[in-house]
C-alpha cells in the first residue's frame, strides 16, 4: 500500500464531458466561448478518444472508470434484462472495481460527482454523489452528505427536469451545472482528496433535448467552462485530464427499424393494443400521473381509444408528430401516459419471436434461445446457423439511397469477452458512421425519417495537462480508447494496473506494473427506483 499522507493537494482532476468531441468543441474554441477548456487542449497533450460498442452513456462510463469491456463489468445498456423483464441499470450491475475504489485500496482518497451508473455508491475513502440512472435525491457516500451539500451550495439536482417543478430552460441547465461545480469544490475542501472526478451530463443531453439549438449548446458549454475554471483556480490540482465517453453529431441517414425488417424476414412476431413486448416496454414509457403505480394501471377511455386507433394504423410517431405540429406535444405528452400512445402501435411479441432487438441502446439482437430465455423457441442446435444467417443478411443491407446500413454486423464475441458475455446481445449491429438510426420500432415500415436529428458518434476526446504528463507526446496516432483511462490514472498514482483491464496507459505517463487483484466482491443487484429515472431516459430518447 502507498502512503499518501505526506502529499498535499489534489494530484489529479478528471473532467468528464459527456459526448464531448472535436466537431462540437472546435467552434466553441474559435468563438472564445470556452477559454479554460481550450487552454487545457492547447497546452496539454490531446487527441481523439475512441468509445466502445455500444457508445452510450450507461455502458461507456463504466467501461471508462473500470478499464474493462462490458463482458467484464456487465453493463451493456440503460436496461438490464432477466428473461423478458428488465430493470434500469445501477451501480450494483457494475461488477468490476471503479478506479476510485482501486485507489482507495492503495491509500488514496477521492471525490466523485455526477459520474453515471454509480448509485447506490460503494464504500471507499472519499465522497460520491451519483449521476445518471440515480434517482433524484439519491443515496450518497458518506450517508447524509447530500444534505450538507444542499445547505452549503444552495441546492443540488441530478436532473433539472425532475422534481415538482421540471425545468427545461437554458437557465435550468446552467443552474444544474453550477450545482455540479459547487458540490465538487465543497466536498474537495472538506475531504482534501488525492483524486477528483467531476462529470457534466448536460453536454450530451442538450443535444437530445434541444437539437441544433446553438444558444443552448453555447450556454451549456460556457457554464461548464466556468465551473472548470473556478474548480482549477480554487483547488489547484497538479494535473488535469479531460475525457469523454463518446462523441455526438447529426444523423443524416434514414431510420432503420430493425424489428420490422426481422418480421419481414420471418423472425419477429408482433402484437398490438399494448399487449406485446411483455411487461417492460410499457413500463419505461409509462409516465403516469405522479405517484400512480404503473403496475396497477387500469385501461381507461383514452387508452381504449388509442387501442382502437392502432387498428387503423395510428402509430406512436404519428401521434407525437401531430401533437408537435400544433405545439401540444410537450403539455399533452406530460399528461397522457406514453403507455397509452404506445398502445396505438404494434409491438414485438418476444416469447413468440426468434430474433429481436430488445432495446435500441443495446445496439444488438437477441436470439430467443431454448434453455436460456423463459419461452425460448430456437433450439441450441440451431443457434449458430440462425446467427450466421441473420449476420449475413443484415451485412448486405443498404438504405433506399444505396448506402450501407452497417459498418459491421458481428457475433458478440467480436466486441466483448469476460464472465458476463452471456448478458450481451447475440449479434452486434454497428451503424455506418452512426449516421443511420437503428430503432426497435415495428409496424411503420422498414425505413423512415429519424425521430432524433442528433445521436452519438464513436469518437470522443482526451486532453491531459500537468507535470505528470509528457505534454509533448502526440495522442493523435496512439489510438487511445476509453479503456485506457483507468490504467492511465493508476500509472499516474503509481498504483499497479489491474491485469484484467482491457486498456493500456496512454503514452504520456510512465506505465506501472500489472497485478492480479482478488475477485471483485460486488453487492447483490438491487432494483432501480424507476419513476424519475425512466422519465429522464425517455425524455432523452434512450428508451
């Protein structure tokens, strides 16, 4: 164990920019909107940071802070599946050490604020306020620290949209970002940690909620830059590492409804009237009136009308589009449960299907396998032949304009390995340049206009500034990935790298030795408090 008691100050500050990427940052650099971040990129070593597959928040951040692929940490999506049932993922689904837990084992303390999929927090030397997939007012570490933060900082919000007074304004974004910075600085003054990790989620969510809104994007990044500036000025970290989990950009290609294609191929069965997709699809889109239990919901006259509408071809997208055109999508959408609208569409009947997409954020297909799924219909003897057939057919598909739909369609073993491989989709589908939106919808034709004009891209950013880094080394040719971040942090602290990590330290630090660590003792998987979390994920288009 390393004794850090004779060292003062924060040795490393990690700033997490969700969806941060050069195409977004460069115009903000040039306009002078984010001078602090620009200085970190200009004076330090910087370059692209490749995300994983799938490049989505709930799986990518655990990969970044554990240094391991989803096959080793267990999180592939915003949802975790047990048969055909589901749960929103939380920290108990992450079955690998976080880098701050590893540092704690070697005598280093940490303050971690707003990192996704960290609720409920584990025990370590330091403090943690969790980020996305946590409920509003989450359990924090140590117990009770959130109340102290709210008193000291004037408040705190995990989601600006949650709570009794939802706030989707630019000012709401700015206020939430300010809370992040204030909370991190307060906890750092109180604990004096060796390591700090401050993540900003609004740099991603602004693109989902206000696509193309230049004013909102600039306001979000300006607020983030101000908090980074104040944090560096007050805490004076020796070194700063800026990282992102993926990039983001416009979607110019069509939407490909893969379950509709699989139905035409003979693999997917469907039902309508809200009876398909067993019990999870209706649940995560069921923003019933506050306090009402979705499981106890009874069909009412509106839902009966929506069910009837389904029989004449009224789909979820048509309802949403019609409401949007008359300016009522937001006010009505928050009063009419999404489950009612969903009832107007056909849905995948999982138990009766052979192959299907469970969740678009999972970026893959599941085979309804006998002995594995509750109502599996595909014999184990037919598994490989079916998988190869689907892969071959999907690989050759093209858009109506003749462009390839996929960069790759591969068996899961191509992208994942580890003890939780069985939780992965059987077939991984990688959209071409992430410019084609792959969705799990059915009943609307195979192709259509994308519902979201912005979506994730695979390339993010990394920038490293400080005496511990060799700032003269170019990262552009090093092909760094998000798996390299945790080993880099270990090396900076002189901590042995977990031999099970999939990445390598970036060439800007001197690599420490690898070591075999004891098996990670994770807590039993706990259910997520759904209400606010599901609404938030649905708002962002992930569900």
